[in-house]
């Protein structure tokens, strides 16, 4: 016997044990087919394949955020709501695509107290086609004629009206209703996720900064406009797209945390600017109607004479509204200048009492000023009114864009308050105006102090 045979081999050391970390699983609601040879493929299996692809697409769509991608222009013509084709994504992640014009008659539609309508795009589907059912004993009668079913489903959209209400809307003069509703909706949107730092309890920092909880159900529709009854217009209706419409611009976490931190999301900011520009273009640029019909004028004058208007407005306000109707200041008026420029008309007389933090105004370039004279654009003071504290600046067009972007999170501009506003005139290298427009920007409100000079009232917590 050799030594190697007599001596037992030394045992090898056991590998070190790795501690297991705890884990848990959760279903995500995304189930797929697990195929194998010999599986008898049935309709339920094909349905599971489609459901898997659908749930994946919805999850990816929801991660990108809701909003309109393109199209979906809304208008009213001859008492009919007209919505063009477009593409939007709902909060649940479903694409809402329409490839044709959709019309909806508005006959008999009457608002309730302080009422208006949201115009919404909702998902819809319909089966179509014709195919025979094969090999089903229950569906295949003894006559041999067989049955047929619709093998395809077309997924599209449905345009629907959902009634809404805004307290105090019926107390507004007809020319002011659109701007009033837009201001209220924009204000509510700013405190959508948290009232701090603008709503109730804004003096105290929130105690919780936890991320938003998973929503069991997200909205399936996308708003694209609001619809207001306006008997002073030839068609009897007023459409405002940008009060409701938000283009797809950011993922849900970005929009949520911007709102929580007192910021204004970019899609909400651009919507405010576009809402103002659209309304301004209507009140300044509407052409005179081809024929004077006294019906709309009498209807609006009757509205002004109602008791609720008399109780909630001063004599000066009522007088301005009557003058607006008779002289034609505002869209839908009967006697109207061919082009209602800024001239003697103020935005408040035109029904616009609140502006976004920044925007654009028309002005007529004056001849080149003499040396030492001001290049301030004319007519802006009359347009914005006496309360606003105006400061005029000339700058390059790129600096105008920068200033407008910097105003994203500032408050809106009320024309009946002493608000600081900068008027930005775009000029070229020779200080000559480059267009027939100026920008307005709410001025930054920042007052800085040395700690040693800070007033005691500002040092209190």
C-alpha cells in the first residue's frame, strides 16, 4: 500500500455562504402568453398577445405624459362645433388619433348657472368586417349555412361636451366672460397639486415631500377647448382652445414637482400666452359683419339690463359695456372699425382684465426719432391702462425671447393693480425697430438687503 493509498485525502474547504437579501414580487398587470409546442392556439391566446402589447404601449405612453401632440383645432360654424383631426395622448397613455373632421350640432344646448362646456377627446372603437365562423358546433347549425362575425375593431375617438361651472361667470359682462373664465382656470391649475406657496396655508412649508402615489385610474380623455354661450356673436358661441388645451410637453413627475415647488409647468405657461394672443387677435382684428342685424345687439343689451348685472357692476362699467356694443369695440359688434387698433381702446374695455406674465402686443412703428427723443412705442399706455407701472426697454430679439422665458413662474398681470411691467421693443444693431410688435413682461420683484440692514419686520419667522 502506498502512502497515498493509506492516508486519506484532506477535505477541501466549504465555499463561504453568501447571505441572501430579502425580496418580494408584485404583479404589474402586464401578462403575456407563454407558448410551447403542442399548445392548441385559441382566440383567448391571441387576445392575450394583443393585451400584452397594449398594456406595454399604455405604460410607455403614460410615462411620457398627457396632452395634445398636433391638430385638434376647434371652431363653431353655423351652430355646429367643428373639430379637426389630430393626435393626443391621454393620462392613461392611450393615443387618441382622429384623421377626419368631426362635427357636432349645438342646437338646443343651454348652459346652467355659471355654466360652460369642456370640449373633450375620448377613446372610442367599433367592430367592422365580415368573416365566417368555422368549426364551432354551437354557432354552426345543421343547415350548414353557418354564421359570420366582425373580425376587426377600429380604434378612434369621440368628441364630447362635458358641462362645467365657474362661480361668478354669469355676473360678468359679456365681453369679459372669456378672460374671467381663463383666469380662474389658470389660477386653479397653479394650486392643483399643492396650495403652497400660493393657496391656503401657504405661510408654512409642507410637512410631506413624498412622491405622488400610483393612481389606480387615470383620466381617459383629453380636453381641447371650452365652449361659452354668447348671443352677441352671429353663431351664438365663443370657443377658447387654450384655456383648456395643454400640449404634450413633460413627463408627469416633472409637471408634478414643478407644481409642488410653486413653479409653473411649461405647457401651462405657453397655454396662458397663447390664450391671450388668440383672444387679443379676435378683439382687435375681427372684420365688420356684412350686414347690420339688430338682434344680437338687443340681446346683449337685454343681458346687461338683467338684475344680476345691475347688482354686480358699477354705472361706469355698465356704460363702458354699452359703448362697446354700440361703437363696435370687440368681436361680434354691429358697427365696427375695419381694424380696431390700440388707439383709444384699452384692454379692459375690450374684455381683457388679466394678462399672462408675458406676451406680445401690436404697435405702429413711428418715424426715426430725433436725437435725444424717446423711442417708446406709442399706444401701449392707452392699451394697458393707467394702473400699470410701465418701463420701456429696447433689446435684441433674442433677448426678448430670454425675458419672456424668464417670466414663466411669475404671477399674472391684473390691469387694475399697480404692477411693474417692462415693454420690450426689439431693435436691430442700429436701434431701429425690427417689427410691428413689442413684448410685455411682468417685472421681477426681488428686493435684496444686507443682513445687518434688514428691517426687523422682515427678520421675523
